[in-house]
């Protein structure tokens, strides 16, 4: 694939390839600041990883809220937010990012964020699974349904007290 095509279809991989090509240039007569230019290009690729990770984390936070407090007045807002954030992740995603996205870490932070947020309203979140109940493919599916995804999260919650599992306010 030509570099210009790769730039359009897999920006992350393009940044890594271009940085490597810059570093391979001879330096004796070259006035370019190759190391810093290469680092800046790599940073652009890393920024994509952070962007998609953040969008997925925020999506998961909303899904946990929906799953754990399904009667909250904010559910419609959370559904809309999850849908929009997930859509932004789909649009920003490129294939070279797949192996760079740390879904276990994203899930762990999302669980904590959602738990902290719901606690402010007196909602006790039941224990959530260690592993994200959704795969990266599910989270990046163009036909993603926040309500269906939240149902999958809800199905994976563990609780000794069924009231807690329903997210009822105390």
C-alpha cells in the first residue's frame, strides 16, 4: 500500500512507518532534526490511541450506569452519550490501533469511574466482572446498540443482594 493510502486508511501505522523511515535517513549532510520530527510523528499516532481509549472508556462508563441504575431519570441521556461516544470511536478507529488498545485497562478505569459517579447518587454498584463483558469488535461495531450492550454488562454483574444488583437507591 502506498504511504498516502496508508495515511488515509491506517493513520497510526503510517505514523510509525514514517518515523522509522525518517530515522533511517543518513544524517551526515541532512539538516533535518530527524529524531525530534520522528518523535512528533509517533506522538500523533499515540494521540489516536489515547483518543479511542478515552472514547471507549466513556462509552463503557455510560453502559455501566445504564446497567446498574436502569430506572434513573438520566438513562435516556446516558444512552445518547454512549451512542455518540461509541460512534466517534468507530469513526476515529484505524486497524493499526487494535493491538495498542488496552481493553482490560480501559474497562478497569471505566468501572471505577462509573462506580464513583453512581455513588454520588447513593447507587451501590454490584461487583462487576474483571474482564470487560464486551469485546473490542462489539464496541467498534457500526451497528452498536447501547441498550443491548448495557444488558450484556448487566448480565455479568454479581451481587449477593438483589436490590444492589438492580441499582436501587438507598
